[in-house]
């Protein structure tokens, strides 16, 4: 994998001098994927490039912007398999799952044009005041900064960039340092599509470079997907700049409530997928499975049987087709292990213990882990409110629905939730009382639709949801009154004489 460096003024610029860092595949630690320099940062040039790009993008007609996005889609389709393999090797996702993400990159173009664009259509109101017409006009913010996550290195940042560009902004994209190559392919596709110089920019680097760009007075929008801790740091760096819009898509500790009338066979597959897909490294992963005591034993036994059948292997293993592969790196594995130890220290019953999975490759492989709480105690079981990026969930027994909702709301996060039941009344009660930005009926907490808003409340976000509504945060609204008749007289003003 050849890293080309930072991209600005319409071309790549090498950063091969200075210190270097290397990336090994979490699925095969003997395999070096790429090596990157970390200096110079080029930040001033990149910001200037974005300013130039904004001047061009805001002047383009909407028809021309749509044309550019469609060309980009064509370029992505040419490289879908390459994108999928890059994601698989950098993240450690099974290739079948990475292919789904790669295909979503191209599909997002159509959703953005068809479903998002109408949300920022200018409005004309005749006689908004007697004798005056009114306009509601949507104008782009300016140069914007997109900071992407490692778990969906292409899909999430892609959706943000498409909305920003369609609305007439320019973009600086900084991917996670763990997934630079797959992100670089997207930039190459934007370049091949013929976007104007400076419309799309790309920067490689860590926290210091991100902070420098975030603080720039020329950056008018900051869009971040990642942890609560980094989100708070971004707010600290921007709170005094009232000209900046900051949109945060943060973590989650998500619960599924399994009522006693649920279709157990359907529920088992949904919950299993939500807990362990992507090795549990999704902000919408199900961490707490809250099960009615009437069906507890049946559910727990069948769930354990299914979890034990999960196959863990190299992401590109075509013969075994693993459901789960490697966790992103050693640091993530160490953090996950501390979480498991904390759960056990707080009295959770271990059903499946923390254990490394054995494969023919030396990598960051973990087996699924599982805990159980028979009687939840808010003072004792604090771990169930904490986010964990790893293959784990906790089954928690409940006796009545109010208790289940209380457990679901125990966490500081509020991203996703679900309930499995045949009762519309129970669904409506949960929909009303569970504190989350996404809530599903008989459907897991993962796998959101791009045609609906995606975002959370509490510590999961700051009320700027992504997906279809991402474009709402890419513009500001301007109001205008108009008249072409000069009818004003001084007598219109009380107390004045003509």
C-alpha cells in the first residue's frame, strides 16, 4: 500500500521526510501495510487550498455539483474491490463486511442527491408580509474539516464529505492514523472525478495537526466521529469561536430489551449480530441485552450456543468466511481486557471469559465474551453504562418494563436502542421513554438507514445527526424580504411630518 502524502491544490505532496510510523495489519502482525512520514504537516497550505476550493465550489451551479458527485460515484465503482480489501486489512473486518462498506460509498451518492438535497432547497413565500415577498436561502458554511474514525474509514467520512460538497463547501479530510490507505483511495476518486482544486483536501497526522486545523479561524465547520473524550477536546478548542459549527458523532452503550412475547429465534440472530459484528467495534453495538425473566433461561442458553459457534479468522479468508476477525490494535485489546476485568470485579457472572482466539496468523484476535447479571444494582454494576469497543455483551434479567427502561437509560450515552415484542403499546412506551437518538422495533441496534437521521443524545452527540440530515449542518439559513415597488412615505413613521 503506497501512501502518497497530503493532498491539496489538486495534487499529492510527499511527507516522506522526518519521523515515520508504520501500520501492520491487526489480522497479521507480520505484514506491514504501509509506512508514513509525520512531518512536515502542510497545514497552512492545506487551509489555504481549502479557502481557494470554497471560492470555486460555492460558485458552481447545483447541476454542476451533482455532475461531479456522479463522476465520483463512477470512480468509486471502478475501485470497490480495492477499497474493500484495504478496509479489511487495515481495520481487520471480514472481507464480506468490508465489501458492504465499500459498496455503500458509491450508494451514498444517490441517497445524498435524492434524499438530502431537497432538505436545503431554497424557499419563496409570496406576501410573507403584506406587499413583501420572502426568501429562505441556504448558503454553504465555508472550508470544513472532517475527522474520520477507524471502524468505518470510508463510509462515515464519505457521507459527510458528499453532503458538504453538494452544499457548496470545501473539505479537509483527516482519517484515523490507523486507516490512512483506504481513506486515500476516496481522495484519489475525488481527484479522478475532476473536482476543482482545493475542493477536497487530505491531511495525514495525529492530534496536534487536527488541533491546528480545528483552531484555524478559516475553518467554519468541524465534523468529528469518534470518542467522547476527543469530542470534548474539540469543543474546548472551538468554544470561543462563534463562527464555527461543530458536529459530533460520538459513542454509545446500547441496549436491547427482550420482552416475554418476543420471537426468540428472530431475536437471537438480531442481538448476536449487533453484539459481535465488526468485533464489537461499532458505536451502535449492543452492549446490554435486557431479558424478561420469564424467557431468561431459554434465551440465555440458546444465545450462548450461538455465540460459541462464531467463527473468528483472517478477514480475507475466503474458505472459512469468518463472522468476526481482529480488533484494531494492541491498545484496543488492552482497554477491552480492563473493561472485562472491571465487569468481573463488580460482580458480573462470567459466561464466556476473555480469551484470545487462535488462528494460523499472529494477530489481534479475540473470542466473544459474555457476562450475566441476575439482579441489577446501579451502585454496584457501573460497567454496564460504559462504552466498550470489543466483542462483549451482558445479559441482564428484568421483571417489569419500567425496570428494563431504567437499565437502558442508566448509561451516560444515548445513541441506539431496540425492543423485541409483539406489543405496539410496549414499543410506544419504550420509544417514548428510552433516551436515544435511534430506537428500533424487532430490529437490532446496528444497521441504520442512510435515508433517516443518524445521531444520538446525551454523550453520544450534540444534536447534529448525520446520514440524510447531515446536509442540514452543511449550510446556514439566510432570510430575505423583497419588494420592487417604492411605496414608503415618511408618514409611515409615527410622529414624523411630511
